[in-house]
């Protein structure tokens, strides 16, 4: 009898409600990964066909339509957090996602398949991203670093969002012609598969954020660390799946344009809307992350310019920098 009771106790310990929930969370994370990969496959193929039909380059489609779609999780998470006044998650998610995009995603994609770059991406979009990132650092902290009174205001949010509208308008007014002739024009199926692919990667990213965060909370990880690591990684999962799929298919304009465009949409669109919805004080924890983002953008531009190619070695450097940052965040 004593053995039976002891066995029942062990069973309850191993398979209690909490443990069952964690197992379910892990299963749903795996399902979300499958959704991300299949959605990215359809998204890239259909986006290339649409770009050819619209007579614009893969880069323009990657910088705008694809980037906007893959940034949808950041929009959802950040705006929701801004409304509920969870400022650490609201701002931390944007900054963390951008660092993750340039570190793990760009670096990981280059390790799997080196990415061909272009002078137009460097001179126009890359430099604009660097200026934007430096501007946000200045808006947050000025010239004197972080102080307890630093804040993000409605006016600053409107400024950022206005810059995004101007940038997108400029891209379509001065649109680049296609780099190459695509073998297929877009049909009605292209637009259907684009929307299905977009839905799969957006919803897949949502599932990943929700259930990976539950696992992290179970292990006692703080909201800030979850925001700049797990939430950032989960909301960046669409970019990851899309960029790797595009690089493997040789659509380098979509692969790199998606990441640069997503970072711009995050900083100007997502952060701009968050500031317009709920002006907030800037926490001290954010300072080091924004500073690191400025460094990451500068380093990425340097890699884009060297031989007009991001190599496996350069990709490894970007990934290692992110691993060190993650270790620092969890250790602290």
C-alpha cells in the first residue's frame, strides 16, 4: 500500500497540471515552427511572382510588403503591451527583435547560405536604418546617456511614424525594376498563397511567443529578459523562416530586404505607434540594448559593403554577438 501511495505521489509530481501544460506548450511550439516554415515557403515564391508582375525588384517587395507582413507579430505584441502599459515589453520587444534580426537571423541565414548584397541596399536602405537607429538612441537618451527622467513622447512617436510613411512612399515612387525575369507571372493563386503564407507565419509566430513565454515563466525568468529574448525571438520567427527560405531559393533581395525592412517597420512603425498610444518613461535596462542595436546596425552595414556579400564567417560573428548578449541578459 505504501508503495502504491508513493508511486501515485511520484506520478502526480511528474504529470500534474503544471507539467502537462508545459508539455502542451512544447508541442505547440513545435507546431508553430512547422507553420512558420511552410508559410515562409509559400510567401517567398508568391512574393517573387508578385514583384515580377508589378515590375519592381525583389528588394522593394522584401523591404515593404514582405517586411510589413513579417513585422505583424511585433505590431501585435508591442501595441498590446503599450495599451496595457507594460513598457518593458512594449519597447524591449522592438529593440530585442531588431537585434535578433541582425544577429541570429541575418547571421544564421548567412551561415546556411551566404547572402549577396548590393550598393543600393547599402547606400539607401542600410544608411537610412543606421540614421533611424541613431535617431531613436538620441530621442531616448539625448547626449548624456540614461537619466531617470528620459521619456518617449507622443511627438516623437508621430515623428517616427511619419518617417516610415515617407520612406515607403519614396520606395514605390522611385521603384527599382526587377533584377531578373521571373519564370512565372502572378496569378490569382499567387495572391491567395501569399495571404495563406503570411497567415501561417504570423499565427505561427504568435503561438511561439505565447507558449515559449509560458515555459520561461515556469522557470522564473523576468518580464524584461523574456521581452528581449524569447518574445523577440518568437516575433522574429517569421523573418527567420522567410529569409532562410528566400536565401536558399536565391532570392537575396527578399532575404535581406525583409530583415532591413522589418527593422525599419519595427523602429518607425511599431515604436512610433506605441509612443502615440502610450507615452512612457524609458527604463535603465533599455539603454544597453539600444546602444548594442546601433553597433549591430553599423557592423551589418560594414559586412554588406565588404565584397557585396555577407559570408559564413561574418554570419558567425553576428550569431556569436547575439549569444553573448543572451548570456548577459539571462546571467544578470
